[in-house]
C-alpha cells in the first residue's frame, strides 16, 4: 500500500512540475511578445514625435510648407487634407492596431467573461484617442 501511494505522490509532483514549467514557458513567451510590441510601438512612435515636436522648431521652411500643403487623393474622399496629417495617420495606424492587438484580444476575452481589467481601459482609451485624432484630420479638410 505504501509503495503505490508513494508512486502516486511522485506522479502528482511530476504533473505539477510539468504544469509549472508549461506555465513559466507561456509566461516567458507573453513577456517576449509584450517586449516586441513595445519596441515596435517605440520605433513607430519616434517618427511621429520627430514630425510633431522637433521638426517644427528646425528652420526648414520649404519642408514645413511641403508638409502643410493640401493633397488630393482617393477620388476626392481625402481632398484638401494636409500632407502632414496623412503621414501621421499612416504612421499611427500600425502602432495603434498592430502593437495594441494584445490589448484588443484581451479586452474581447474579458468582456466575454464579464471581467473588466486594465486591458479594457487601455484599449478604450487608445481607441478613443485614435478615433478623435482621425476625425479631427478628416474634419479639418478644406480649412474646417
């Protein structure tokens, strides 16, 4: 009796150890994914910071005029949009949706389970900010 219970106990320890190793591996993969997303978002955000915060203070009048010129594309859909607005929109979109995908995915699962955590707040806040910025870009066309 004693030998079979000790064998059973060692199997339980083995299963727990395997589960812990699997959990640690999954957790490490998640950390690596978050690091990658952070680095991509940093690399994607640096040009935006440069264009909006640094470039206006450098006296490149011809380049600044070029960035503020209106463009006409997509069959009139984006008529009179400033080139700078379009460039910033193009740069911000992958950062918002590619780097923020884990927050959207987690938000979806949290909503389905009825548990709202920090991921939901991050997804809502960044999406609201992104949508506001896009609506401002579209609204300001034609001097509006």
